[in-house]
C-alpha cells in the first residue's frame, strides 16, 4: 500500500512537490499538500513540525525571489529621488550663474509636469515598476503556494531580469520598450492562469 502524505520524509532538499512525486505519491496525495501548506501559513500552531518544515521549504524559494524584486523596486525608487536632487542642485548652480532671482525648487523638479531627459527616465522607471509590483508579487506567491514554488520563483527572477532593462530601452520607446514590459505582463498572466487552472 502507498504511504500517506503525512509520512513523507523530505531529507534530500529540492521541491517538496517533486520529491513527493519521486517517492511514489499519487497526484491526489500531492494535491493535498497545497492546502496543508496554506493551513500551516495561516495557523499559529502547525499540526506538526514536519508539516512546518515542508511548508517552509516550499515557500523559501519564492521568498528569495520576492526579496530580489523588492530590492530592485527600491533601487529604482532611489534612482528617481537622487535624480531629482541632482537636477535641483544643477538648476540652483545655473540660476546663480545666470544671476536669476527665483531658484528652481526640488518640488518643481520632482513633481512638476514638464519632465524631460533623465528626470522623465527616472520617474517612468520607478513608476512602471510600482504599477506592476502588486500584480507580480501576488501572482507569484499564489502560484508558489498553489502550483509550483520552483517555477514561480524562476519566473519571478526572469521578470526581474527584464524589468532591469527598462531604463535602457525607455528612450527608444515602442517596440523596443516592450522588451522590458511585455515579458513581465506575460508572466503575470501565466501565473494567474496556472493558479485558476489548479484551484478550479
């Protein structure tokens, strides 16, 4: 008789779902692992330490990928802020050189509507990242918990790679700009379809 899922030992490492399959568990038994993981994450006291370890190994790869995405998010945010500070400093020097009476303020540069050059580049780089961050993180976590954590983490790293191209292709505009944004939209959509296909 086949062993039941709670008796699964996960000593070798790797994806618990793949390990369960390699040890002869049926698809039905593997499917029961996913709600077990969700219950472990939501409950203060897991059913067992073995369940807790199994849940942790499933989500840890997604955690690292999500942390990498957040790191890029803050790099782009700092790029936007430091660009505004730099341009404000340059504008102040130019005003003094021209002997102008009213200096250009940081507020005008950062929040003004007539951005161009590096000011527009840094703003769109950060804001486009901001626009997609909730969708990619939520869809990646759902895919990691409900479908395959390894696949979800890999796709999130791929998303980050394409996202870092944005400041380099922004000036070129479409269709070159889609080299950065297009794969990200596709990954988000793929995650959503995979999750729906699993839970429905």
